[in-house]
């Protein structure tokens, strides 16, 4: 199910309803080139939620970041000098060079303006939605190619040969969606998650709607980016950066709970 939420003027943000369910979070010990922070695998159960069909685009960012504070609204930080932060320009390209704090400010403004509660997805929500019921390293199978996603095609994974290295972002939804209708879950830009990052956070017991560890200064990033080797684009791969970090392949998508939709 896909729905559209009207932003401040006429720009629509398309959201996909992700079904409730359980999955094994992390990677098995047999997964090629896995990292130790991806295990042990553990069962996670999640309620249904809505997730952005694509990463936030530059046009969407500009509309929200450039909005004027309303009578009952309180912006948390000034984004007036951050209306066009991206290195690779294009209205339909993902916004990048945004840090975690700026992404959260976007969510706060969007929440106040629409009356719905938006935030960044938890790492568990992100991985569950990326996998869309699959268990291999990528939602489309055991390996990846530049025909399927935007990443550094010079760095192969598994049986694939070298391919195109675009060296820049591409328009969102340039590649096929996963089984749940989500685009760009592998590659294009790393996506900020709400959670703090801790290398040893994973536990082997079932967890209900986990929101990450309480300690740790970094925030979780998922999905890999246009400049990264294929191994970093795997569903289970996770990284961590300080919330003030900005890079040319850091972006985000938004999430909200179904009960907050009018």
C-alpha cells in the first residue's frame, strides 16, 4: 500500500505501508564478508509502519527547510543557509551532505506542519523494510550489480564482474523497487537512522520494536552509497557516524506510525 502526504505546498511525499511481522536481524556467520557488528542474528518483531518510498529528495528538502515558522510551530534550528546542501544538484536526486541533526529537524518541521509524527526509522525498521521478507545479502539476491543499484561498481561482491562506477548520486527510484515497493534501499546514499550506534549492541534474544542502545555517540547509517563498495550495501550492513557529520553520500528517508495518519 502506497499513500501520499501533502507537504507544505504541493509537493507529495509518498509513503509505503510496511506490514507488521518478525524477521532475523543481522547476518548469518556464513554471509560473505560480513562484519562482526552484524551478529549474532536475533529475532525482531515490529508493528506496522509507513516508510518513505524513496530517500528525501532535494526538492522536498528545500520545501521543508525553507518554510516559514507558523503561529503554533517552533523550529529547533536554523536551516536558512542549508536550503541547497547537496553536492550533486537535481530536484529529484536525494538530498545529501545533511547530518543527523538536520535530518531530525526536517522530521520535526514536517510533523508540526502536517500533524503527523515523523522521525527517522529505527535500524530494525530499516533492515526489515529493506529485506521485504528476504534473507540473502540483498533484497534481490546473493549479489548486486550496477544495473540494480548505484554504488561503486569497481568493487565486486560474490560472483559479479566489475561494472559502472557512476561517481555521483542518481535520481531516486531510478532502479527497481523491492517486493514492498521501496526504492534505493541499496546504494545511492547512506541513510541516517534514529538509533545510537554500538558495535556490540546486538543480543541473541527476541526484541520488541528495538530503538537501539542507550549509550554511544554515533548514529546508525544504513544502505551504503554511490561511492561505496557493494559489501557496504548489504541489508545487514550498518555503520555509525557522529550526528554532526556530513558527507556527499549521507541522506535519509522518513517514517511514521500508521496511527498518526489522519
